[in-house]
């Protein structure tokens, strides 16, 4: 089972991201579940949502305490909430930012993880470009597809089209595909650096 925890703030589409990711997994004939952790869900408050993906039926219902992947929709949470809590040693981290892990102040933590599992993507910028709103969830799902290879970008695109109609759906798909390409390129640079 592959478990994902998504951290963000109210209004950034955290819960929608988890639901859309589970739809993408269903579209690839896998089992999935998505659910939020409820607290004070006012706009701007920290929000957490979870997604599980597996080849067989998922019976667990509790929150994801030991995620295989973290998607961090708002980098301001890095020093306010223990977003890295329980991350497995081989885990993936995707952060919505154009800054490096070092510049974000989490370089020491990141050094203990596999470089090819760590990625940043300017998801809010891509959302503004393609959707006209600072909602980074679709772009981050594209980035997640690229870094983890747990779902395909085509499944993410189909799930986004099911979740959003018309121009909003098209914009979200465009943001996801651009983020996917961005992350693939970033990963290529990491592998070249490791080879040198």
C-alpha cells in the first residue's frame, strides 16, 4: 500500500487533491481511498488530507501516520506544523515552491533522504497561469505523478476532467501537465548530478 499525506491551508484544495488522486488511481484499476482530517477548516488554517493506493481492497480507516509521500501545498507550514512526521526513510517529498530545500530551511532534514525523491515545483505560479487562481492542487498532482510514478499523468488529467468541467478543467489539466514536465526535467538534472 502506498500512503500519501497532503498538507496545505484551507482554500488551497487540499481535500480535492486527495479525492482527485484517488480517482486517478481508480482509473488505473487500483483501489484507493481519500479523506480529510477535520479541525478548524477556515480559509488559511492548516488542513491535512490523506490518500491510499493499493492493488487490493483497503480496509484501514485511520489517518496516515507513516506516509510514503508528502505533498506540501504551502511552504509556510514547514516551520509551523510537523509536516515531516512519520515519513518513511524512502519517502517522497513534493513542495509547492520555486525555492530549494536549503533555502526553505529544511536542507538538514532532506540530506537524510534520497535526492531523487525530493522535489519542488512552482505550483501556485502554474495555477495562476493556467486557471487564474492561486490553487496549487492540480499542478501538484502532476508533479506527484512525475516524482513518484504511482499514477500516470494521463490518469491525473482524466481525474481532473471528471472533477472540474469546462475551462477550469482544461486549465487544471494544463497546470498538471506543465508541472509534470517541470518535475521530470528537475529529476533529470538530479540524476545527472548524481552521475558526476
